[in-house]
């Protein structure tokens, strides 16, 4: 039972925000690609597969992140008690856990078409090298955005045989969404990160983060407008975007304070709701 609890802590079972932020782009990509005049059961089945894949890959990613960052985690107040950093789980056992989760994720992946399987496997180096980026660049959040939103492309290709401008425009906007929310998240650890020499967009833009955050969220909004235009969504889609605008600008950015870690965490977690709002907006666009 103790090992089970440690495993749950290792894969962040009590923090579902991670796998939900991985899942929402998959759901967006699947929804904009799917023809709802056909069998809806396949859509729901694929949605379930993407959810399971997100949980499994995020769990494996957490383990790889903790293995690579174990020496840094020991020196950061928020992360020093993580199972690997604290020595409660060995690196060897953690590698075994990660491998097992990846195998389970592969069994989920093989339910899709060959093209989706190939491009998903091609993204694996990105997924497992992201934790190293904070050592070398102030833009690790950019690599996270490229990796975390890759599921949007997979959602599209699970239905279509290729990629066109619609998912690419959506993917670019989603990358900037991640740049925004993970910069907010990074302000929780900014003091410790500076002391131990790690880099982030939070540190790079610490003197005036609000301009950077507004830029990121505005690019996301422009991508949503572009996707709606290219898909020829009706007015209901564009009207619903008002709720997304309100959440981004009048809830998240208006209440943002880089000096208050609790506020940063609250705003970061609220992106799960923002992901849901975007999902609903795309459904409205496709079904109305």
C-alpha cells in the first residue's frame, strides 16, 4: 500500500490538471476534423482513447521529468518531497514504471490509423527531452507548448489522412496558450530557479510579464477566430468566443500577480476550464 501511494504521488494522481491540459488539444483536433453526420460512437470512442493516452503519457512524462530533475527538485521547496528527489523511489524503479506506462500508451495508440501512429511516435523525443530545456534556454515553455499540444495534430490525423492549414493554425495558437499558462505557473518557483540556475519565460519576462501574457493569449484568440473562419462556423461560434475572451483577459490576466504563488496556481489551474470552453466553442461551431 505504501508503494501504491508513492506511485500515485509520482504520477500526480491528485493533480489532474496536467493530463487535462494534455487532453484538451486532442479533443479540439478530433472535433474540428470529425464529421458528425456519421457514426458518433466512433467520435466518443476516440475521445476516450485520447483521454486514456493523455493520462498515461502525462504520468510517464512526470516520472521522466522527476528522474532528470531529481537533483534540482531537492533544492526547491515545492518539489523537495517528490518520491524520487526524496529517495523514496529509486531511479531504477521509476524507469520501470515509466516504461510500463509507455507500453500501455502504445496499446492505446495502435487503435488509430498508421499515419497517426507514426507521427505520434515521432513526437516521443520531444516529450522526454523537454525537462532538459530549462538548463539551456529561457524558453522551455515553448518546447512544452510544442509537445503538450501535439495531440491536436493527432486528433486531426485520426480522422484525416493528412494535415492542412486548419489544424496548423489551431496548433500554433495552442502553443502560445501553453506559453502563457506555464509562464504563470513558473512564477511559483522563480526565486528557487534563479538561485539554482534554471531558466524559464517567467524569469525572462519577470520585470513586465503582463505584456508577454497578453500577447500569448491574443495569439490564441486570433487562432480561434482563424479556425472559425476557415471552417465557416456560424455566428454562434464567434458569439461564444466572448466567454473565452472574458476568462482569459478579465479573470486570468486581471487577477494575475507574479508575487503571489497561490494566485498563480489558481490561475494556472483555471486553464482546465478554459480548455473546456474552447472545446464547447468548437462543438458549437461543428454542430450548429
